[in-house]
C-alpha cells in the first residue's frame, strides 16, 4: 500500500460531527483554481466548450468555498450559479456584469455534456468568447478570494 500523500487537499465526502475541517473548506477554492487552469490549458488546443465547462466548474466551486466557510458544512449538490450565490450570501453584492456572467455560464454546464447541445454551442462559443469567459472567471475567483 502506498502511503504517499499528495499535496492535493482531500475532497470532503460528507458532513461529519463538528463540521468540515479547514482542509476540507480549502478544497473548494483550491479545486476552483485547478479548474480555471484546466480551462486555460484546453482552450490552447481549441477545446472551447470544454474550457467553458471548466470555467463553470471553477465558478461553482469558488462560490461553494464561501458556502463551506460560512456554514461549516458540505455545500449542496446543485449547479445553479445564481442559486449558489444566493445561498452563499453573495448575490446582493454582485454587480450587473457579474450577474450576467453567472447567467451566461449556466448553459455550459449542461450543453457541454450532450452532443446535440454541443453542436449548437460550437456556433457561438468561439475562441474570442472562450478567452473572454476565462478572463471573467479569473476576475470572479479573485473577487471571491477577497471574501475569505
């Protein structure tokens, strides 16, 4: 049995008595940063829809990091960015550009997974749109990080 422990924070599996550990809370934002890095990497090989999905995941996990910190519990297993922002107590602090960004990301978490929707989104999720989405995701993660 390999006893080597990676420096990757373990994913919190479930709520335990006493709440989440600090490492479990850190997992969410750490994972968000990794998803953003993945989005940038796959966009370089023109996998724009996958990059969009990674941006959605990064944004979702960043918001869930705030939920984990505030509630000391495992965040809900939902993917609606606006619902998560409300649960995190962030929605009223978002400016109109951020609210629009969350709304624009929402279809990517479904459309990037199913072939017919992929075909439809290929037409609108161009290299330029992908670059813009990655940049907005990065700004959003920085905004979230300031709330720790």
